[in-house]
């Protein structure tokens, strides 16, 4: 049997002290407003396949396999299985990741690599070059104190230039290049 309420503003009120349950023992429960209307549950507004609040009723739109958020998502932890695609992202604290592919990266701070033997690799199959440049200043490539920088087979340690087996073939000082060995 059905319960029909014909008042313009009808209400079902529970005045007991414990709870009110609406359930079905053999099927689903459907709560629907008229076409173009909505259903409010506490402070949540549901309109067709949209979820929101009274002042912004379409914060989340649901379609098969997709939840579209029209606004910001605040979370304390974000986890995903499989690939995640971001059109853009702002990271204000640490970004930790495993295998990650980034097509373009802009940072207003430093890029810190904490791996013991870190590698920056250019691996494009049809690529012709890798450039490290500065549009407004000099480029500094330095090893730690007492360490060296290898460029191809040339080793540079502080102001000394050489190779792995003889790293001080040339020593540079202001206006002077001192050669330690033979000049051919």
C-alpha cells in the first residue's frame, strides 16, 4: 500500500528519543524530488546526479565511472591506484613519488635530489640535445667540497682540469694556466 500526502508542504516527523529508519526488506529505497527539483539530506543538496549544498548545488556531478568536481578538493591524504593525470598542480610542501612522468615542470624553488647516486637523464629516442641554461644569470655546476665534476671524459676539480687518472693536468689561477705535464 502507499501513503499519499496532498498538502503543499507535507512533513513526516519523528518525535521519539532514539531514531527513525526508512528501509525496505526486499528492494531499494528511492527518495526523489519532482523533475527539476532537489532533495536535501541534512545540509547536502542532491539534484539529479549532482551533489552540493544549497548555495552551490553542483559541486560534484556523477556519471558512469566519473565523479567531476567543480571546485577545490581538500584532503589530508590522497591515494590513487593506477595512473593519475593532472592538467596542472600546485605543490606547496614535499612531493614524494615513485615512478612519475612529468611532461613539463616549473618550480619557483629548488629541485632537491636525495638519492645517493642521483641521475638526470635525457632519453628521448628522436631528441637531439639536452640544454641546461639560465635566461637571467650564470649556470653553476659544482661537486661538493673536495669533489669533482665529470664532463664527458674531462674531470674538473675546483680550479684543476684533467682526466680520471690525472685530474690536475691544468690548474687555473687569475691570468695563468699552469700545465702539469707535456703539451703536444
